[in-house]
């Protein structure tokens, strides 16, 4: 399908939740009519830069895990960090794979059109496609609402727990989103917790966004 034809699609004639993907800026990874710089549109460049910044923060956080300042981390923390970082690397790989094969993936939208199969037999049972298309759109909406509720709770949990418990002068490291120690002592980490929280927001947000959109 040619790029300019994609703009004619809408949520009514395509099987997947195309309208939602456009609203959440995921479709723009594959195609956008905006200004291009060295062959990439603004949306694609934003995702590339954001992912690279997140990757740098993540790699720095991982590289400091076994420093002497991280001795207060428990084995449970290391397991959770390992699980989180593996999902992060997986999301980066998915993002760059989408960007690399964006023209091939655009063809999937053509196949997903309800009127793509035009033979007589397919037309006879086309009502089934429309019926399940409506169910699919509703399920996708409910799935995303539930997922975003869980993500928001995950993101605000460190802020809430640090309001309840004062970690500033404690040897116990405050809880964060991913719990990287960034190679600093527990006292320094707790004192500048908000900075480290914002640092973890970057890789965590791009990770959950890409994984959630791909699952959807």
C-alpha cells in the first residue's frame, strides 16, 4: 500500500484498532506526513532519540549494580532489575525492528481491511468479520484502560511510599520504579531521589509503551 493511501483508512474499515493507534502516536512510527530530516519524519526521530537516551540511562544503571555503593541491594532487587532490564532491551529491539521494517509493516494494514477479501465466498461471510471487528475494538479499549491504570499505579508507587516513609537519612535505599542504584550511596540516593526517579521514568516509559502497543 502506498503511504498516501494510508491516510484514507479509519477505524471503521480495518480490523485492528487503527484509530486508537493513531491517537496514541504508535502508527506514526511507520508513517507520518510531517517534515522529514535525512529520510526520517519527526515522530520517528523522536522515538529514536528517546530510545537512545533511555538505553544510555539503562546501561549506566546496569553497569553500577555491582559497585560497592550497591551493597544494600537484596537478591530480590537483582532479580527484579534483571527482569525489568530484559524487557527494556526487548522493547528497544521491537522499536528499532519496527523502524527498520516500517514499509513492510505498513502492508499489514492493507491486509487488515475488512474489504480486502473480495471473493464471493468471503463476501458471503463478511458479517462475521464486522461482528468480531466491533468486539476486537471494544476489547482493545478495555485492555488499554486496564493496562494504563496498572502502569500509573506502578509509576506513582515510589512517590507514595516515600511520602509515607522518610528514607532521606536512612541506610535503606528508597524504592524506585526499576531500583537502579546508579553507583551512589543509599544516603545520596535518598537525598536526590526525585532526580533518580525522573531518570528511571525515561527507560520505563518507553518500555511499557512499546510493549503495550505491540501486544495490543
